[in-house]
């Protein structure tokens, strides 16, 4: 009898839908007085049968004048029938990091009613370069300026066996500078940039001016300006900066600078220019280069940004170029405010800052010239930006060496 029943059950089991089983597995309660009985199903968790307790409402303590509570504070232990004592918050006379309580935003000394929009290392602007051009009041020119391109064609700036040296730098970064099977992008990207900078430094014998420059890493920048009715800041640690004793020569002449007044800034309505920027009310209006006033290398020369390794956010190329523009602008603006103060106006001597970004294979180049610090209106003289984008250093690189006939091929 049991065998026939089992055979019939096996034949009808596939006809049962799984949804019906889960529908029946829901909590089914039968209230008898104050008791709750639930049906137990072994194919689901027992948590489905648990009774949901109502959230307790906090008791409101009412202080009645002339009627004090009798507590067990004097007895130093719990006593049934006596009220729980209330002790004031004990304030320490020293800083204890493990017991730090931050005050409310409205009570902080740096709190301001006017909001400030901050562009930092991890900012991912939606509109990319167009948004950066509006924030910095700049005019874009595709390609590098002629003054920079002429340096490449000058034979005095070239070295012997340049192709072989660059290939060795790539091999060292991608192949020889690791004990792992495949180096990480954070590893070989930084190694490649330093190898290429080392090649440039080898020209110091013929170019003594290279000795008047120095690298600075993990410095903190802060630049503040007004654009329209809003307040903006660029701040944070940004890449590897090459500082110099001498400023970079001006790229565009006075006539080209005056012609930028006729340029109309591109807008991206209905998208706000402040999209994806951090909005804060606790801030300090500070403009600082990140170095002391008596620093012997006061001029920002070139900013190197690594697409991998600087932040946890891996920016797309368009947003990476916007980041290059913003931080090059921040370095130039802080230098101008250090020299001429915070008064807005057209600069007699424009300030030029370069920026280079890479992911280890593709390079982005930006040249920024700060012509004016009067950034609030849309009219007037504009700043200038030159961009050379998506330049491949190499098509592909062998990460793992190939062994053929007892010979290592790379």
C-alpha cells in the first residue's frame, strides 16, 4: 500500500508549482485570545514565523517644578521602586579620539549660510570638459600650441637612441619591475611615468634649466573663486607636481587674449553647471598653493595625474581631462592670488600651467593659460585651454615573457 502511494506521489510531484509552495509558506496566524500560532514549513526558514514586535515609543521625561524624583543616585546601585538618576554629560579636559562627538553643522564655527561647491580628486563631472570650461571661464583650442610643438621638432631637445630608451622604460614598467604574473595598473603606471621623467632629466647636461625644477608629491591645494552667484573651490591632493624657480613663458599674446572677449561660453541647459560637485555649508574661503611663502620653487610647471592609483574612482577620459583643467586652473589661480591679491581683474602677465595624465598607455595633454581672475561674469576676457587627447604611447606590450628555444623573447 505504501509503495503504491509513493509511486503516485512521485508522479504528481512535478505538477506542483514552486510559486504555490512559497505562497503557502507565508505566515498564517490564528488568533485565540492573546496567543499567535503559526504553521511551520520545513522548506523555508523559521524566521517567517516570527512575530514582529511593535517599535517602542520613547518615553518623554516631564520635569514638574517643585516635584523632584527620588532616585537611587546616592546609593550607587539599582533599587526597585526608585527612579533612574540622570547624570550630566561628562566633558573631558583632553582630546580622546575614541570618545569624540561632533557638534551639529549649524553650531560649527566655519558654518555659513551660503553654500559652496567643491571640485576634488574624486569628482566625476557629468559634462566633462564643457563643464570645466564653464567653471573656469575658458576658451578651448584643440591641439597643443605652436610653442610647445616647436620644442619637439628642435634637434637640441632630442637624445640618441630615443626609441630604444623609451621601449626599455616600457619593458621595465610592464615586465621587469614586478614578481607577479601580471603587474597591476597602479604599479606599472607610476613606474612608467617616473622612467620617462628620468629620461627627460638625463638632458640636464645640455639644458641646465632642468636643475631649477623639483618634484612635489602629495601636496594639498586650495583655490576659491566666485562664478555667477555661486562660490566654488578646488582643493585636495592632486598628483605629482613639477615646480620651477622660473615661470612658464606665455603661450598666447595680448592680441589673442583680447580676442577671447568675443567668445561666447557654451552652456548645457537644462543641466546645472554645479552637477556632481560636492555641496557644503561648512568651509573656509582659502586660497593656498600648498607650499610656504619662502618656498624656492614657487611656480607650478607641470602637473602629472595618474588615472590609476590616485583615487578609488577610475574616471573616464572625458572626465579625466576635466580634472586636468580644474587642477591646472587651481594651481594658476592660487599663484595669481598670491602675487596680486584677491582683487579680480585681467592679469598683465598671464600664468601658464601644464598638465599630463595617463593610464599607462594613453596620454592626455593640457596647457592652461590664466588671463583673468574676474571669473564672476560671462563677459570679458576669457582664459585659454589647449588639449591634445588620446595619444597612444604604444599599441600593446607583452606582460609575460615568452620562452622559445631557451631564449626569452619580450
